């Protein structure tokens, strides 16, 4: 590791590796650091990846990290009504269930091939400021304190991001915009291996339960609850255990792993850059508020930040003003949808089990060509306008 | 400050990213709390696995 780089990317998840790749491709001397000893583990993720987003984010498809290809998604109401969306018509979260550890490693390898230097077991502990300007990072590099100087820092340090906070970017979110999640990898279960399933309603207040198949009898089975709704620590686990116990197909389930995690489901932040710093992916809170999906969003925002970082190095301008190019790029691709889905999320969180049953029953009857929050609401308005009165401003 | 049950904690970072005062740091092995903690109780309440016990004001 050298003492000085053009760009240092903090965190080798999908967002960080994408940023490092495109910064390096653009000619910037780039360092990618990962605090863990292994890139990719442990996995804190449902591992669903939509096909259209994969294309949009320019993620090169690699069979090694695909666990299972889905035919579609199924949304299940508390009363057992099912709404099926086949893959070709699903706008989101259908496509692949991936192996996140292998995926992350593949993306980091691409960053390395592009010329980025990579250091594992290297965590950032603070930014170095001189005359009020950020000029580098303090690191613990394989156990030893170290400093690295750089012109640009890209914060890709995930939900628990520190880079943004050190730099003074406000990434604080209210508990109404936080999901608290637990997931088990369960095997020996009876599932439809070609469909991802989403269970709505009071089984998971303010969120949902997901079953994402990894193979014929194994799935990621997880729950996200609205953080403003949970009463005490451990509730996501309690709700998930209770739900699993009621599933006939999961009577003989065996656990292969257990992970937890936080997920932001906020409306897009006002700003994710400041002088010398850009945030990407979860660190920038760029996540679909409806689904909690963020892999492709991280890749896309990482790509855009990486490209702009390389341009900034060439231009010799690392100011907040220059980084508006990055803001424009990711916002033009994602912001409108994220905001719309956040508005919808705010309302869906308040629906009763009865309303879910009615809604999902209606959708099954109607069917539709192209699935999106917008189209779903439109379809419902035709059948039962009183149900979507609350959503009128979205239409 | 809250106390961490290291046997329950999955090091997921939810408390770190949710803390309104950035008073929690995760060093991959355990959580560290700093003096910016205001005992608001959010981290203990929303911990997915119940690994945090609120401190006393």
C-alpha cells in the first residue's frame, strides 16, 4: 500500500468495488479497502437481484455467483391470497437469487483487474483534515495504525457508514425509515424453487417476510420490521420464529446460518456528497424503500461515483460542485422511483390485514402487463377506488 | 450507555447505522459506545436479536 492515492474507496461491497473499478478504469490511482479479512463474508442480505437492474447497473453476468434463476415472484396476503408475477413482467426484485459472497468477490476482482489496489483487514477510523479540508484517511491496516493521503474518498461503508458522518454529510434517518431484519438460511424445507415469495401483513408489521430460494429445498427466509413499530429488542427474531413455526413446509427446517441487519427505507437524501467525499449504495441510503433491495442500486451509484471521481482527478477539481455530476447521474436513474416507492411504503405500512387480503385478491383478478407500484395502484383504482384513495397523490 | 450481550450480537451494524448521535462503533468483534450516547434507547429497542440492554440515565 502506498502513502498516497487519487481515490480511496472505503468498503469492498458491490458499491465500493464498482466505484473502485470505474475510478481505476478512468485512470485514477485507486485504493479499495475492506475492514474484514475476507471480501464477501459474512453475508447480510436476502440475495435477490432483479434482472433489469443488473443490466441497468452494467453488472457483468457471471454464472459462478448465481444460485438460482427465478420464474417469478409471489405476494401472499395474511389470508393466503396469492398474487403471482412472472419474471418477464416483474419490475423489481425478481430475476436471480445470488451467492453474495461470490458476487462481492467477483466485483472486487473486476476492480483489481481494472487497476485498483485492494487491501483487506484494513479499516478506516477517521478522516484527516488540514485547514478544514479532508486530505486523507486514518486506517488500521492489518492491526497497525497507518495514514493514507488522497484527493477523493468514496464512502461505500454500508448501512453503518462512518465516512459520511466524519465528513459532515447528514445521513441520519428517522426510525420510521429503518427496517430491522433477521434472516435464516433454512434447508430441508418444502418450497417452490422458482418463485421468490413475499408475505405481507401483521406477520411482519411495517415490513414483510421473504422466502428467496437458493436451490430446491433451501432458501433465505427473513423478516424486516418497521423500526418505529418494534417494542423491544429481539422482536424481529421472535416474529420470524413464530411465522416459521406455523409453516407446514418448514416443520423439518434445518438452519444453515443466521444473519441480522439494518436497512434504510427513506426518501432519497438531499445530498450524498461534500468536498472531497462521495457516498454510494447503502452508505448514501440509496435503497428501494418498498423492497429494501439495494445491491444493484449500490452497483449503479458506485459506477457513477467512480466515473465522476476519475473525471474529477483529471480536472483537478474535487469540490462538492464538481460532484454534482455524480448526484445528477444517480438521481436521474433512480430518484423518481425511490421517492415514489417511499411514498407508497409510508402508506402500505399502515394497511390492515383485511385490506391486504382485498388488495391482493383484486390484483390476482386483474393481472397486469407491467408490475410497478404505479401500475398496481392504477389497477386497483379501477376496481376499488376507495382502497387507493390514500394513494391518490401517487397517481 | 447500553451494554452488549456479546453472545447474542451478530455484528450486523444496525445499531451503528441507526444511532442518531453516531455514538456506536463496530470493530468487527464488539461494539464500542462513546460519550455522545444520550441514552435514547433506540439501539436496544430495534436490535433484531435483543443483544443490547439500555443503560441508565
